[in-house]
């Protein structure tokens, strides 16, 4: 039996000795390179996360609006006020609703630093039940901000009021 074999048989830490004794120099180099690459990658990711984010230029007074209860068939609107807190003009390039029942309206004119503009969002309350819709603002190239509208549409009555037969009886009595 070889010396390595004898050591394996009598070693209390067989697995550790076996792994270190049988790894050839090429495997050791490969393992070292992979370990270094992993450490460098982790450090690069930490450095990237530590970089300050682009300063926010678009501020909204509110990001969500709840319409509450809405009568079916009655469209509703709300206005989101946008403020440019940056040092450059703010360009709202697109305002995209999550579905066709939500319609945003906005100005294509740049907003001066410190200036404000409005985004009007309408909702067509045609379908009965609760709803929650998103509206995405795309501005200054590739930045985005998401607004939410919600509410509950209730079904309208088939007639304005039920027929009251007592009124005809009162009219006959008073004549």
C-alpha cells in the first residue's frame, strides 16, 4: 500500500486529506482563478450599489388617487400635479395608461426648473366593480414614475325611481 493510501486509512479527516491530496496543480490554479473572479465580482457589485443614484427631478404631490364609489356610466377625472425640482428643464415624453379605459392628458412643453405642470387622468366607469389602474410617466429620456388610480364602480338603477301608486290615490282624494 502506498504512503498516501496508508495516510488515508488512518487519517481522522479522510475527506479533507483526500480532496487536497488528489487535486492536481491545474485544478488548484483553476480554483484560485475562479475564487479571485468571484471576489472581484462581489466587490464591483458593492461599488456599483454604493454610487449615488441620479437625483430625482420629478416630484408629485400624490402618487395614488382613490375615486371612491363611482356611478356606472359616469366618467371621472383627477389631476396629478408635477413639480420639476431639477436644475434642467423637465420633458415629459409619454404618459401611458395600463388599459384603454384610462386616459391621461399632459403638456408636451418642457417644465422649467422649479415649475409645475398637471397630468389629467380620466377613467371611464363603464364596467361594474372595483378597479386599480396604473399610469406610467416617461420623462427625461429613460426615467419613469408610476401613478395609481382606484375606486369601485356601482351599477346604476334601471329606472330613476320606482312607480308610486299612492300618488294617484292622493290626487283622487284631494279633488
